[in-house]
């Protein structure tokens, strides 16, 4: 039996500095769940999560992951009974893993019930678990990079559209929000926001379309499943989403299985990683309305 795809976080790549394309912030309402965000060793974001009455534990925030994941070490400490095995689709391949049922997952003051969670070694995850889309559907997730906080609530409680410079409507596929109105160095590209990846991952179709832009060698990417995949490195001058521009986008090109799973293997596609998103002041991902909100820094440029 198969599980919805898990888009695995990356190990760090060598970098070029991102350039951003202007500002303002709406303060979350007092009833909104706000949790402090910390960064792990790979510059990804973690939040405190409780399993029932236990915890808190450090979980990665991963909008590229279909499912909430638990480390095998934590499952052992909590004496959780193993359920059926499932096939897990990661960035580097497909693997068969055990699962457990999480009766309650608590983030701030919100609870999510009866989640089927794949088990992966903590040494591969780099945290005690991964908070995936099954814990976030129907909510708006707002990440404030300046304040180091993440807020989870409905759109109205989080101030609606106030304070955001750009709003993009995405299409939904397998729980993922895909932005189609984007170009990278003039090439039309589908973009998925992936907070679990440090750097951006492009498919081979995008690599071929950008072949004349040059290459920057190769590296091995390691998935949270422990599998590895060889990627070609490249740098794009400009990624444009609506009127917003990201410069010097480092891309790891790979035959990653999630592209095919999401139907993104036939046209240029990109999973946008945290390195580029950190150039923003804030980002809000509204899973209920399929909208993504961008708050740009004051010195940013726009078309």
C-alpha cells in the first residue's frame, strides 16, 4: 500500500547569496496560535510539538511533506505500536517503512487526531519528527522570518490579506499547492513551496530548458529516508513569481520521484527551498483557499 509522497529535506549545498525582489507586517490576533521557530543545522525550521500529553519535541516544518513523520527513537520512547508498512516516496527514491497511529498531535493550542505517521531514523530526519500537510490542511501557516515565529490559524484570525504585497493563487494536487504563473530566466515553471528543503530542486526538464545558462558541478543529496541521489548544480539569474523576483537561485537538478508523483515531470518544475524564501519578510500559505501570500522586504525590487 502506498502513502502520499514525502518530499525530503536536503543536506546543505554550497551557496551564492539570494537577492530579493517591498514590506509591512500584520500582527497576528491574540487568539492565534503562535509558536517560536528555531533553525536546525541545515537552516530548516523546527517547532515544538506535543504527542498527546508528551513533549514538546522538535519537529521540522515541511510543506513539501504530505505526511507527519515520527522518528523511530521517539516512537520507541512513547511505546507506540507499529502498524502496517507503507511505501514512502522521498526525493531520492521509494522505500518501505513502518507506521504508527498518532492519536493526538498538538501544535500550540491546536490538536490533530488519528494521523498515520511513517517512521524514520532521527539521524536521517535531523529532528524528532516532521510536521507535514496532514497537520496543516484547512489552515493558514504564516512564517515571519524577522520575528522567528510561525502562526497557525484560519485566514481571518491571521488578519486576512492585510500587510502582504503579493498574493498568488495556486492549484492543488495531492495536498500540494502549485504556483503555475512563474518564470525562471524566461522559462515558464511550476513552483512548489518546500519549507523542508534548504535549497531549491529542479527537474530534468527545467535543467534542459536552462542548459545554456551553464552548470556548476554535481553533488549527492541525502533524503530523510537515508537514500541518496546525484544532482547537477546550476544557478539561475532570476526567478519571477507574479511581480516578485528572486535572484541567484541555486538549483539542484535531479530525477526526484516526487516530480512524477505530482505530475510535474513533463514540464519545467521547481521545489523552492528555504534559502530563497528567507529573503522574504513573511510568507503565509493558506491551504483552505489555495493562496500564498508574500511580504517583501522594504529594499526589495519588483517589476
